[in-house]
């Protein structure tokens, strides 16, 4: 799944560690999401969207193949 | 209070919560490590000096460390693992079961058949391992039933 997490995070001037702390996961989890190595749960995706005050589909895109 | 100050406070609170999780995680693994190392040290001392109380104390230290570690893991006020940690553990458990299933599927019937025909007698350790794997899948079946009821 494609995501624009790095772009949103940098726009809000947050480090991976700070974003991780805000949504209650480890920094490694944020890193894995940003590198498309891990797809977050719906709950975490909502928390991330809530953190950036945007819609989930602004942050995540299933991509052409739906992965 | 300005929004910047509020955001900074929010991040600091969140980081404090994450630090708390890390402390509990260290406590869990620290208690388990003390239990295991204590067991090995006391067992080593028992081998050198004798005295069954040393061996018994080793087992007690091991149990205590593991029970404290698991107690903190399951009863801590903060979640020790996040969702990615749980996914990793779940995948690792699935892989382990796949390997165990492969060994049991190939080894179990082969062991019984070869033993019955007298062609090959597997060592008792192998038979023990097969029974252990079979018991593991018995537990897995019960766990699957429990988990399915949770999501039904």
C-alpha cells in the first residue's frame, strides 16, 4: 500500500519518534509503514489521519494492484 | 496557551508514555533474563559444589523470573508490544507451526510404518519429538476454537 506519511510528517515538522509517540507505537513501526514494509491496522490508520487532521485516503492509497 | 506550546506538550506526554512502555518492556525481559541466568549460575554451582538445595534454588529463581516477567507482560498498565510486534510474533508462530506440521506429517506416519514393518526403528528421542509435535497441534486446535469464538 502506498502512503504519503513522510510528506505529512515533514510538513508537520515531526520526527518518526515523535509521530510514533503521538499514535502510541514504536518508531520502528512508523519507519516500516513509511517504507511500505508494514500496512497499519485500521485503528492505527485512523489515529494517523487524526494526528494530521486529514482523511485516511489522503494518507494511504491501495495502489493500482490493490496491495 | 499557544497551539505550538500545546503540540509540544502533547508530544512530550506521548513520549513519556512511550518511555513508560520501554521501562515495562525492560522489566519484562530483565526479570526473564535474571531467571534464566540465575538458573544457569546456580546449576553450575551445584555441579561444582554439590548440594541439592543449590539446584532447587536455581529452579526457584528460574520460575520466579519467568513468572514475574510474564506477570508484568500481561498485567502492566501499558501495552508492552505494539501492533507490528504482535504481527511479527504471529507470523513467526505461523512459520513455526508450518515447520512442525511438515516434520509431523512426514515423520509421524513414516516412523510408525517403518517401525511396524521392522525396516527401521527410530530412536526413542524421535518418537518423543513426534508425540510432542502431535500434542502441540492438539493445543493449537483448542486455541483455534477459542480464537474463532472470539471473532464469531
